């Protein structure tokens, strides 16, 4: 550990405020540093038993320091393997324990381990749970005896949230200076010479990692005040914060501290500030520049994707409008030709005209669906809410669907259990939801099958199901069913014609009404689509 001789020799400094060279070996300061570093730290002897733990470990493990001394590692963590058969280290599974093997490796080779992932199966409230750890080991000497310092960073929650935590360790007596020098988190120790003046914060210790992070050699800044070393920090109220930690004894965490000048590399840091004895303050900081860059890149990618999506939606909307006018004319003139009001058609002409009419209607259906979907994605689709009778909507769907069902000799059944006959919703979109679900059911049900629509209401919810005896859907395809343009049979020679947008629109319309839709199906045994929406929806825009 480097100590500035300037502090030792500057006669202008009040004698009572001087920090002698051996002060950093003072057990009080080193003990406090060790206890305040926000990582679980455990000192283990050659027998694999606990010699000491720091405050973070005590809190994390829920165990008093005095109760932990002499325990085996697995006993300290509550590892399941320490609770069965012959105990910690003696079961077959113990040979695969990363924590145990890492400690043994450092004892045997003297080689330190840095940030190695490990898992422990532990017992919490009589239930097993997996504890994810990032472990580091440091080989040290204490009274000429070999010890291993185990640093265990609990990343169980970080596995999901990628939460960054500080990693460092300092021990209570002289050999823990090795930890201060080797830990891969920047560490500074400042002494506040005058409690009433934050300009008297003077750097008395720094580890190599601090120099790596800032780009300034420690020997250049040791002995200087904080303002001399990093003048730009005063604009961020950093000196005031450090002094306040000394005066109050309350630790502080500072996130996203950006700093850089002509000497200091431009970086962003996460900083833990904690009080130390003798009016000193510890600064543990981690360089999170790469993480911030990654977050910025992800944000930029998201914005780019959203912009591209808006452009696509606008293109689809514009093209749909341009295509609908000529297509409407094609359908209209085809209808006139089929009616034979302007002349009789022979069989071939009728066949070809019917094909043109059918294809034109199918294309118009696709364009209308595309237009609706692009409006939803662009946030321009609105609900037109009104009160209407559920039975009226059902009757309209019955009349529309009956010819399709009769053509395939499919039995249409209706089970209506309506407590309140009136609902508040967008009647057009509500009927389109029903139309899409029932027409899909008929389309995918074989000749002579059945389709049932059931409706139930409560004081607040209307629940609608459409059940068929058709071909069914595999569980794999069910996960993709509501994706735009997805069709279960996507081959060029599909037996069942469709746009691939019907169910995607159904899901969007249901969600616009504050509802959810689900599907239950099994191949060869039919499908049941169920959606639930509020009886009286209030939000008027999507």
C-alpha cells in the first residue's frame, strides 16, 4: 500500500491531524474497511473452517460473527449437502462444489481466483433454494499460517436483473493490505483534516485498481486534496458528500457518476462511500462505462426499431389506401358480370369471373386487415365506445355465419347466459372478434362437425368462448398463433386459405378493450378460444 510522504513531512499541517505512515496498518481502520466493504467476505483456515466474517457476510447469512467461527463453509451457507449423510465436504456431491474446490485450489497452488460463477443448494425456511454466487479467492498469510479469503457476491437476483454490485475486500490486520492492493474495485481512503471544511479531504491510500480505472498513477495523486486530484467533482457536490459521510457516519451510494478531464479517462462510475475511524472516509468505486454504453446501444437500437416500425406502418397504410380503390372497382365490375345484367356468360366466362371476384374479395380482406393492423401499431386505432345489446351482436354473427356452416353441414350451437344484456364496447370491433373466431372455427372444422359459441357475464366481465371439433392445434403452434401473418400450415399448397392476420387482430382488439384471450387445443380434438373483456370499458384509445 502506497503512503504519501507529503502527509508525513508537511510541517504546515496541524500535528493533531497528521496521519503517520503506519496509520493504514492501524487495525481500527483496516477492520472498519473490511467490515464496510459491501461484499460477503469469509476468512477460511487450512482445515476449511471459518476464521472470520465481515459485516456484510453476517447480515447476508443471518448469522452473528461469534456463531460463525469454526464452522465449515457449507455449514455457514446452509448448504443442503452439509445437512445430510456425513456432512459438509464428505458427501459425493461435495466433490463438485465450486466454492469448496476454489478454496482448496487456492490453498494448494497459491493461485487466486477472480469472479468464478458457482451455485449452492441451500435451505431457507425448511425449503430448498438455489444460491447463485460470483466467488473470488485470495491467498494470504496470517501469523505465518496460510489462509484463504473467500469473497462471495450473491448474484441470485442479478441473474434476472443484471444488477451491478460492488466487489472488494479489506481485512482487519496487517496481512489484509494484500487484499486492498489486489481487489478489482477501485479503493481510495481520504482523511478529512478539518471537519468543517470539505476542501481538506486528503488522499492517504489508493489501490492499483483505482489507477487502472482513472488512468492516473496513484503516486501522482497520493497526498493531494480531492480538489487537487479531481477538480471537476466539486460541480457534482462529491466533496460535500464525502465530508457529510465522515460527519454523520452514514454510508452513501452514488450511481452513474461521469467524470473525465485532461488527465482522467472519461468513464462512468458506481461509487460506495463509507465512514472510517479517525475522520477518514472509504471510497469503493467500479467502472460501469461499458455497461452504460451497452444500455445506450440497446436504447438506440430500440429507438431505431421503433422508427423503422413506424415507417413500415405508414407505408402499409398508404399502400393499402392506394390499392383499395382499384380493387373495389374490380370487385364491383366482377359482381356486375356475374349478375349477367349486361349479357349472358358462358360456363368458362362464369368460372373465370367467379375466380376474379373471389380473389378480389380475398385480397380486399387482406388489405383491410393490414390497414387495421398498421393503425394499431402506429397507435392511431381508436375505440368507438357505445352501449349495445349482446344479443343483437350474436344474432348478426348467426346470420352471417349460417351459410358458411350449412355449406359444410356444420352444426352451430349457442349457449348464452347473460346477466346484463347491455355492454359498453366498440360494437364493430366486438363483432369482428366474434366473426373472426367463428369463421376460423368453421374453416378448420371438417364436414359434419360442430361449432359452439358460449357467452357468460358477471357484474364486471363478459366471457366469450368459441369451441370447435376441428383439426386442433399443437402446443408448439399455439405459442405462435397470434403472431401477425403466422399460419399453422405455411406451405405453398395450404389446404386452408387465409391472411394470417385474423387472430393477430383479434388479440389486439381484445387487448384494446382491456381484456385477454387464450386458446386450449389438442391435435385432432378441436380448439377452444376464450376471451374476457370488461362489461363497461372506459378507455377510449389504444
